[in-house]
C-alpha cells in the first residue's frame, strides 16, 4: 500500500501548516460551504467572545441584524436583541422556547435590592417594578422572534458546559442567583452538561430554527475564553479543557448532521499551539483585539465572495495582523471597544 | 330588462349586489339555501312558480342540486352555475363546531379557532395561549404552507364549471373568513357569470358596497403569509330587513380567547370536535413545557 498521506495537502501536516507558518499567515479554515452577500443579515449569540464577533461584524460593514434597537448604555446593540450572553446550548434552546411561548419558567423574576431583574439576562437592566420587567420582556421576546425569523445567518458561539438551573423546571440562568447578589425564592442546582445532553439541545434548536426560518444557515464557533471558575471539585484548567473539548465535539457533531450548519475554527485560531498565549491578555483569559482581528479577517476572507470583497474593501481592513502594535489607532479603538464587552461571568470572580 | 334569480349560500347577497351594478337595468332577486330549509313546502313552491318568470337563473356550485333537481329541470336552459368561494389558507385555524346538528356560536358567530379550542381542551391558560400565536406554531401546524393547496382546490372548482380563478386570486386577501369572500372576489365571479349567460355587463362599473363587510371578519394573523394583525371584527345585532349586523366592533386576540374560553366552559364536547382540533392538541402536548 502506498503512503496514504503522500498526496495530502500542506494543511494536513503539522510542520507545514502550524509549526512552519508565520503567525499572521496561520489559516486553518481551508474552505467554507457558503459565502455571504453584504445584504445577508447576520445574527450572533453566545458567550463573551460572541460579543467580539458582533462588534467586528458591525465595524467591518457586514449587515448585522439588530431587532431590538436602543441606547448602548442600556446594553442594546450588544447582540441583535437584548438577551445578554448565552453560555450554554440549553440556554439557547430555552431562549427560543420562551420566545415562542413553548416554555414558561416558574421562577422568572428576581429581586435586586429594591429593583427587579430578569433572571435570564440579569445584567441587562434593573427594573423598578414587575410590570415594567414583564412589559419589556414581551418587547424583547418579540425582537428575539424577529431575529430568528429574519436572519440569513446565525452565528452561535458555544461557551460553557457548566450551568445553573432551577430545580423545579430546569430553567437555565446565565448566573446563579447568589452570584449576581439577587434573591430568588426558588432552589437552583448545578449541572455540567454532557456531550449527549448538548447534542440533544442543539439538534432541537436547529430543527426549531428551521421551522421558523427554513433558509437560515448556522455557523458554530467555540469560545476560546477559559472558564473563570469551575464548580466541579477539580482544577479550573481541567474543567476548562473538558468544557472546550465537549463543546468542540458537539459543534462537530451538529455540523456533520445538519446541512445548514458549519463550524468556524475561531477557537483554534486563538488557542492553537502556534500562538502560545499571545492572543490572550495577561490574565490568560481575555482575548486580545489582535486575536479577534485575526479570526474576523479569516471570516471575512472566506465568507465574503470575491466580488463582494472588492465593493467592501476599506483601508483599515487591509491591514495585516501585528502583535504589539497597540499604538495603531484602529487597534487602539478596538481595545476601547473590547473593554465594553459585558461578561456575566466576571461577577463570579468579583466576589471572591 | 333581464330578470335574474340567484340561489346559493351567503355569497348570493354579494353576487346580487355586483350584478345589480354591472347590469343596472336588471331585476335581481336571490334566495339562500338556508331560506329554503327554513321555508315551508308551500313557500318554496311559490318561489319556484315565480322562478318561471326569470330570464337567467344562477345557482351555486357545488349546490345540493339533486334535492332540487326536478324543479330546476324545468328551467334547464336558463340555469347557469357560479362557483362557491371558500379558501382556508388566510384563516387556517378557523373551523365550525357542530353539536348535535347545531352550530355552536363562538366569539365570532359560527367561526371558531381550532387553536383556541385546543388550548381550552388542553387546559392552557389564556394568557399563555396568546403567546402561541406565532410563526413556530403556525409553521409546525402547516398553516404557512396552505396557500398552494387551497389555490389548487379553488382553481379546480372554478375550472370544473368553466370559470377562471386567476382574477380572484390576484385581488389580494380576498376573503373575510374562510367562506365569506370579499366583494372584490364576487365581482369577478359576477362578471364571468354574466358572460356565460350572454348578458352584457357594463364596463367600468363600480364595485358595490360589500354586504358581508359588516358581518364577522377574521384577520390574516400577522405571523402568516400576507399577515395583517390579530384583530377580529364582530357584527352585533341583526337588521331583519337586510340581514346584516347593525353594529360592528373590534375584538383583540386576548378578548377573542377570553370570550371563547367563557363559551366553551358551558359546552359538553363529549370528544366531538373536528380533526384539526386534535392536531392542535397534539402540538401542544408535544411542545409545551
């Protein structure tokens, strides 16, 4: 038998594709199953890293779908609708189910001092009354429906396997009540989602989305951001590796099982061995703007068809990725933007 | 001055109104199947005797002609058919409820929402049910894809008696309810019916006031193709001489559900309801958490 690897492309070989490639030329994408037009409406959801993607899509001139517009100081525009970070697959599925009246969690209003907050997006707003919260939630869920129905592409960044859910009905919240200093009359439990759990969640979500929007395409990514803390009785790095590995398996499985789903390797671009920790801030957790830029430059390279790219080229988008050039005005602006990223998880560490 | 008689269901009022405008010098009278059923044999005989004076008789298709065949055979050469315009795709959850041979009257007369009845039978709270009026529910239940099938059926029915359906379908949302066509649709039917009978219609005639406009009207739900809103219209009271409601009011979906639930509380369904309701109940069992 001849060496079956002898005709494989350079990208199949570590030395040629990873170890021997300059950082700025590292490209693990190879090909994508479809391209986007400037007019294609893109929606994003997911963990903190998804916010980076959202911001870059806007600044790069993609048609970023916002169905719940409002003032940025009230956290509008971070995502298409004001749902905040969606860390887990079950949280995404339940967002869809709540939006379409299929699911009504029992514990749906929390207290924060004299105010009221929405447990499913606790950092988005503090309301003065239950009525105000419910009224805004109706508007919000309407915007969520509009997003699901109108998007051409839905980018979901899988973030965490560790979740907190209500004991009564397994309603998933992004933060346990105690973390956000809120009070709830109900009990919550920790759940570390397994691969079969998450595959089930995602299969349900993909099927449900196709019911309301048969033409929607889905791009899955895995957040490269490590866990800020683990509730498992083990080292946080061990939990991080489990979490990211499991999410990556889920993404691969869903990509292979659904025609309209693909995977974009932003995790690999940021976390690959080629880069060391250069795409992370000093906390080894927060992704640096250069890393985001690298991810998004490849996203743009592959997902915009060549004709469209010509019509969209802007001087700043032609810049190569350079490390350590924070004095560069574009990157500096992006860093300012990055500081605005809202991360519910930060609350976990803030109290410790 | 042609004398024209029309027999059929509630469409006849609209057809008569259109023909009166399209042929201004005609004398048009109409009679509904319901009137036949309510009338005595003597009264019906009197009607048929008078029908002998008609130059043209339009009867609806399909119509229980076999019941009246003997009577119509006499006027055979003067009889022309016109199509019944029913179309469910604009109002896909609309259904009749019949208990022991009688229509159950709901929030909008005889028209009920299968989704609302299913919600009631499944014990879904009304404030939750209203949230199910959305694209996911409608798509899951096949409401979104009904236009092609409904169009094919109506086109076939029209074609069967030599009518062209296309002018009707091109008039936008041409139904008030699943079986109450708007006057714009009946005007197209009237023009074609007159052509078949050899009567020349006046060109550029105005479309008359719609006799069914003051009756019950259902919205095309906002989350359906051609969607409008979720506001129903209800006729209140009945003008005995013209058989049209005296007043009309709007019903929001929340009110429609509340009134429907109130009515259903007092109905003993005994598991007798249309198949469409069973399907909606299954949807709720399978999807509501």
